[in-house]
C-alpha cells in the first residue's frame, strides 16, 4: 500500500512549507504577468534590503581632528598621567588662602575639571571638583594636596627652553571656547574677560567597517568652526555622571600670541557647536549616506551593485536583438 | 416676558458686558495678587539688534525653579515693599529675546504683581522656550526711568523650592553668589547669610547668561531686605557686583 510521503500535520511542517512555496510561486507568476507594478515594488524591496544591511553593519565612531584657536578651553581629566603641568614661578591660589609662588608639577586629579584661560600677559590654569581634592602640587618631591578649587597663573613663557613652554595637555572630554555672549559694561581699570574662540576647523575621518579594510581611516568631511562659538561633545561636561559617557579628547594647546592653538583628536559620532543666534546647538552628525559613499569597502560594494544593475539592464535589452538575428 | 426668557436675556447681557480677553488676564480673585500693566512704549525685540543693553551681570532673579514651558500669561513678581511701579527686564538665554518695560499695579499694596503683558509681539516665539532658559530681572528703580543703579530688586515667583535662583552673565568665569543681611551693599562685609558656587546654566547657547546660582534662603516670617554679591574669578583677578534685594515673607513664597 502506498504511503503518503508528506502526511499533513496541520499548520506546521511540510504543509506550511507547501503552502508558502505555493504562495511564492503565485507571487512570482503575478510578478511576471504584471511587470508594471511589480518591477518598482521589487526594486524598492531590494534597495530597502541593501540599506538595511548597511545600517546593521557594526558602526565605529568617527575619528575627529580638531584644530582651533581659542582663548579658553575646558576638559575633564580622564588620564591624569598625561594631564600634569610643569609650573615655573606660578602664582597658586586656592579658596580662602593666601596665594603662593611655586615651581613644581601641577597634577590634576582624575575627574577634575581643568580650564585653561589665555590673557595677553598670562595663562591661568583652574582646577575644580565638586567635592574632595582637585589634584596635587608636587614641589621638590613633596606632594601638596589641593582643595576642591585652585588656580595657577603664570606669565607667557619667554624662552622655549623653559619647562613652562611645554604645550598644555588635553586628556579627557573637552569643550573649546565660550559663546560670544552679551558683554558686561566695563568699569574703570577693568581687564577684558577673555574666552573667545577665534575659529578653527574640524576634520572627520571614518573607520572602514568591513573586515578586509582593517579599520582603515578614510576622509569623510571637514567643516570650519565659526568664531564666537563653543564646541562640545553631545553631553554637558559639567554634568559629572553624563560626561563619563563622553568620548575622550587627546591633544595639546600651544600658547600663542592671540590665544591657544589647539590640536586634538577624539573618536565620536556627534559634536555640538553652540553659537550666537540659535537656541539649540548645531550638531555635526555622521550619517548613513556619508558613510555609504566614503567608506572604501562600502563604496566598492555600492559601485558594484550599481554597475551590475546597469550591466544586467543593458544585457536584458540587447539579448532579444541578438536572438532576432 | 416669562421667567426663562428673562433668564436668557440676563445671560446674554452678562456675556456682552463681560470683559474681553482670556479669563487669566482679568483681575485675579486672589486678594494678594494684582495685575500690573505696562506703561509707556512697550520695548521688546526678538532676533534683531537688541534695543536694550545687557551690560549687567545680574540677568535674572527668582524664587524657586520653574519647569516646563514658559507661560507668558502667568509671570508673577513678588513686590514686598511699597512701590508705585517696577521695571522688568527679561531675556532668553540664547539672547534672541530682550525686553525692558515699566509696570504699574492696578491695586496698591498687593504683594504679588502679575505682569500684563509679558510680551506683545512674540507670544508664539516665547512659548517655545523652557522656564529655565528665560530670565526676569525685576526691580523698583530709584528714579523715574528704568535705570538699575540703586534699585531694589524683587524676585520672580518661578516655582517650587525654597531657594533664590540668580541667573548671571559671568562670561565663562567662575562665579559665587552671597547674600548679606543688610540692604546696603557697602555694609555687606559681615558674614554672609548664604553663599554658593554657581553652576553652568543649561545647555542652551549661553549668550545672555551662563551661570545659575541657587542660594538657600533663611526662613524669616517677615519680608526681608538683603544684598546680593556676585563675584567672578577668571584666575587673573576678582570682579564683584552688589545688588539690593527685597524678598517676600515665607508665607508669600510659592
């Protein structure tokens, strides 16, 4: 007695497969017999599938190179080992204590906020934490703990040989510049409050996502930094809990005649520029399309798909001609 | 005329004679609150060349911290001293809106003045701002105009919290705020009633103000006259600014 090779077992198993393949066959027949609506529909599905695959590829944060001229910058210390500052005859002042002149190493604590401020005559380095000690001052092998706030002021180094001529380090999430905001009415004898960012440039490099490109950097875009703005990460630096998730910046600030010349790098997909004239910050984001056309691996695949599609179209058009011969 | 027709006529008559405009703008039933109308030309600007000079480090003074969107029909100032009029300078943190106007109270002797209007031309624009990005500096001027020199400042009633919030323009310097128990800033050399280190203000563009200083308040039963000292430090030196304040009694605070 012959046996049923695929006994029906309800909605699961072979029955379901049969029904699905029957539906697929019906859909294929419909697509062939209705080329008008089916061609754009299938093309849409294929395009959406391609973009979905690209979107789901693991993303690596962009490598950002920042070059700026500014009179102030602020960063939260993430790597205390590289955040130390040699001081030569600097005036160190803390809350409620008399200022002292010191030569030594100013060592900010991890998590402390460090602000560099330039003035035409001197440089101020301000350390602050909400609670605890903002760092130490190492003088002659002696470590002097600093309170929660301290500032060291020293004149512009006159000799490039001086330890104080070493550029100032940046080793943590940073903010560059301060908004060119409403001025204060000056009082007799008052100095100008410095803090202006005079301009700069941000260059963005992507990291290739496909295995055969081996994390290679590729140029994505660059944009100018307008004067009078404040460049930040995508979270407030003052918010200690939030700034833990900010990308670290590494670089240095050279003391110049009109401010600090900042060269720093960071790995992030989002930078914000707060500037006069707008309420919300401008956000520099690196989107899908930017990557699609710049990543060497993805660009090759994109070009392959485009050329393949065009070639297929051409062949499909030419074949009937040859067959006609 | 039957009774129901008379009632209908009475209701229609009441509707026709009722004051126009939203009910919130009518005289408040709260005996402590009076509506304060602006007098003279209304001076305000939005995203144009500012008609008022910022100039002062003190940009806003308020009791409590407001949350949510700015309610331009609901701004109330505590005026705990006898004053014929007050001047109100307001600004958004991004510096796009600025206004300075003089207001007179409808009813004398009320401790709370509701401003009418806060804005004439920019209601829609201002309604998009959050309370934390709007600063109001109200004061009883010493002279006829709105010159702030020698003025006694009075706070905006902003929201919950028993603290005085000072919004200041330091130009990115470190700021501290201290309260002294005397109206004369020159005599404010004794121990401060309260003193705090200011924090960076919000994440909006810091154009009109960049610091917020949250001062805990003493709890006297009566209104009090104090002085406020703002000190800014950029590392190179200190700048101090003194202001006179009059704060309401605890019972009149929000």
